[in-house]
């Protein structure tokens, strides 16, 4: 409760929007439906919603669907679900494609006003000319010719297919974003909504300012790596005589060992390096949720980052340790012992016939209720604990009581094969050095699989020119079979809990007749790597 209150105090931005009036602010989150929502998008969405709410205004969710080659309905659906999951609720959902007719008319208008021309220069030459500030041979074509050519683009004729429409801004402006950017392209791939109605599509540079203006957006939030594109955004609106929103930029977030680009994430999916967009190794909203990230921690973290203008490469640890503060008070405690580490142990003085007693699921949070703990004269311990025991040492069996170590048997390699203890319930657990986890063995033990993951990349930050394939971590999944206490049978998919002395886990799959329950380790921000290995 305490940590919650503190964190939400921090959950206020020190900043506001310029020229923002209560009740009249309109912001928008414009995802392209070309992949699943990742943590960077979550930042953009949460910030847009934050300002809309702070000024009692409106939030538009707009699918920026201007490139049919990359986009799918499937992605739009998943983005909608993930937005709902992180508590983003737009006042309306729109699509850039809703405005294709309008945008097309504006393309005609900008040609007629002499502010755009149709260029059939090949791509390589065009890139070269733009780099070197050389004018295209088509730059001064008469308006009539541009209209004729644009009609060919519209019909995707053989000639039309070689053309694009370019805004006539500048040939050699030091800001390369101003060097006659492409504003319309031919694409004959059917669009997921408009089918083959159009064969020409506006680029983001043209569509975004137009739709922002038409939809009444007052504050257009953009990541600051687009700052060079701001003059171009305003130029479009001036040329079209449309109302200008205010651009407010914020910094992009990046994380160490992580790629945040839908195109690159798609590559991992296609290569089979992950199991899908919801893979727990992925920085997608689904991936980090599966890994045990709570929405509450995610929101707190993003709002904390919100004001920074630096493009930072963030460590995952901070986010996970914030998450730990959220889950620790509410995660029930259970016990698991890895199968390969099991040491059998006989306990003298323990009930020969097992007794079942109630124990709190969380010592500091009685609201979580109690669990059943079986006490018996045959238990299992962890190899590491047993190996540390000394003869006649007094140790504590957690949630039970003290015991004296009376016998330790080892094999030739020094591995402990069995231990014998004398129960000593009068002993003071405050006086022992070792508190060990244990489980009574018998029918009460449940098979579980413990999963942990490492970063997909071996390099903190990929540089320009780095080949992804040179930096792929060879093994990123770690699997351990373990025994757990029988209470874990009551856990549900998505539940977050703690295996004492192992860490926090999120239930990824409950047990079925043919497979044990799967638990994914939740990083707690302590290790320097996401994985505990
Ligand atoms: P990607 O390269 O992953 O496809 P994008 O920016 O092209 O990212 P969009 O769907 O166009 O993806 O992005 C929607 C919104 O999310 C945009 O406003 C964009 O600026 C923002 N956004 C995307 N990535 C990040 C990030 N890493 N940090 C902050 N905001 C981001
Ligand atoms: Mg984009
Ligand atoms: Mg991108």
C-alpha cells in the first residue's frame, strides 16, 4: 500500500503542453498496424492519454494504415486488445484510410497549386540527387502534365508504376527532410480495408499532418528523432491551407539488449528465434506481461520517463525492480525444489503419519489466506543446502521449526545423497544461520516446469551497420523440472507468486493431464542480466 502511494506521487509529469486549454485538448496515438504493441508504443500511448486526461480533453486512437504491404487486420486487433490491457481507452478509433478520398483530393489540390510534381526518377538516382541537393528533371513540369501523370499513378499504369508524387519544397535545404519529400506512392497490394479501391497511397509525411488537422488534434505528440521533420509537417499544412496543430516532442525509449522495431521483431518471429509476438523474451506488451510485468508498474515507469528529452537506452532492471515493489506484497509464497537437486532426508521425531497444517500464504499479508503444509518424517531438501550442512549443526526448516543435522551421506563425487535430522521444535529460529526450504514427499508433490530466459541479443546496443545475426544469444531459454507444494494446483494462468528463495514466477500454463504446470521467472531487477543464470 505504502509503495503504491509513493509511486503514484511520482506518477505526475513536471511538464505540461504549450497553449493547452482545459477541455479542448485533443491528442492522438497513431500506431501503424504492422506488428504488435511494444513497450515504446506503450510509452507513446500512455503519454497521449495522460495529457488528454490532464486537460480533460480527448484521445484519438488512429490506425495509420497507409502501407498495405506491411499491414494486417490481425495487427490492428492485437493492438486494440493490448491498448485495452494497459488501460488505454480512446474516445474514438479512426483510420487514416477513412480519409483516403479527402487526402486524394488534397493531393490534386497541392498539384494544382504548383506545390507538388510527379517524378519518374528511379529510386537510386533520386536518393543520390536528394543527398547532393540536385533538382529532379521533373521538378518544373507544367501542372497539366503533373495531373496527367498523377492519373497514371492512380490507375497504376506501367508508366504510373514508375512514379511518385513529391512535395515541391526545396532542392538543397540543409534539413534533408525538406528536400522534396515523397507524398504519394503507387502500391497495387490490396489494402486490408479498402481492398483494391486505391492503387495510390499517401505517405506518412503527407497523411499525418492532414489527418491531425482534419480530426481536430490540438497537440501532436511525436518522438523527437522526427524533429527534423517538423518544418515539413507545418509546410504541408501551409501549402494545403489547413489548421496547424502544435507539435510536442518526447523522447523515444530504447532498452539494452533489445530491439524495438516491429520490422526487426517480425524477423525474430520469422526466424523461429522466438515462439511468437507474445514470447516472454520480447519487449512487446504481451511478452513482458507473460514475463510477469504488471500494468501498474509499467504505467508508473513510463510516466516517470515521460519528461525526459534524452533518447536513453534504458536498463531493464529499474522497470523490473519497480514491478517487484508492486508484486511482492501480493505474491503468495510457495516452495519448489529442482528435481536434479533433490536430497532425501529422514526426520527423527516428526510424525510418522503425515499431518497437514495451515500456514499463511504470505506472512505480512493475511488477506492472501492460508495454504496446506504437510509435515512428515520424509522430506526433500535442495542439494546446495544439504551440502552446506555440518554434522550436529542446528538449522531451520522454514515454516516448521529447528532440527539438528545428525547424518550426512555423500557419494564419491562429494554430492550429498541423504541426510538425517533430529527435529528440535523448541529451538529458536532466530539463532540459526540456515533457513532451508523443504517439501514432504509423497502424493503431495506436484511436478512443475520452471522457465527462465536471457536476452535475445549479446550486445547492449547495436550500432549502425551491426548485423543482427552476429549478436544473437545462442541459448535464451532455460528449463528446470521441479517439485512444488500441492497448493500450486490452485493457481491460475497469469497468477504471480513466489517460490521461496528462488524468486517470483508467473503461471504461464496450468497443469494438464499430459503436461506439468509452467512457471516463468519474473526478473526482480537485482541481477544484471534479465536471466538468473
Ligand atoms: P516501429 O519501428 O516499431 O514500427 P514506429 O514508430 O514506426 O515503430 P508506429 O506504429 O508508427 O511505429 O508508432 C506509433 C507511435 O509510437 C508513434 O507515435 C511513435 O512515435 C511511437 N513510438 C514507437 N516506438 C517508440 C519508442 N521506442 N519510444 C517511444 N515512442 C515510440
Ligand atoms: Mg511509423
Ligand atoms: Mg519505425
